[in-house]
């Protein structure tokens, strides 16, 4: 929000300008309802941590079998023919 008196930009949560102290309550009422900020964060650090894509060996276990790589064969000629049939 921009203060109408001093043009200072601040959060809509405040009803007075932090720089000049002007009351901006009337301006907020003209603009409409602004929801209150969340009290607690809705995103946590665990949401952004990567989880391993393989199994970690448990205690007493020597090693977990790792997934094997596979090759995928794509027949581009058949794919091209299918695309021609679609269009």
C-alpha cells in the first residue's frame, strides 16, 4: 500500500503509515477486504528436502539392491506414421 501523504510503500496489514503516522484506514476500506496474515507458516523446511530415491540399508544389513538401468527403445518410424494418422 502507498501512503497518500508521503508516498511510502508498506504492508496492507498496517492501518497507519510507519513513516509519517498518517491514518490509512479509510483508504483500506475503499480498496476492500485484505485477509489477515497467517499466524503460523504453512510451508515447512521438510517440504523442500529431497528424499532418497533408493532404499537405505537398515542396521545389520550389508547392502540394498540398487535398481538396474533399463534401455527404452523408441521406433521413430512408427511414431512418425502414428502422428501422420492423427493429423
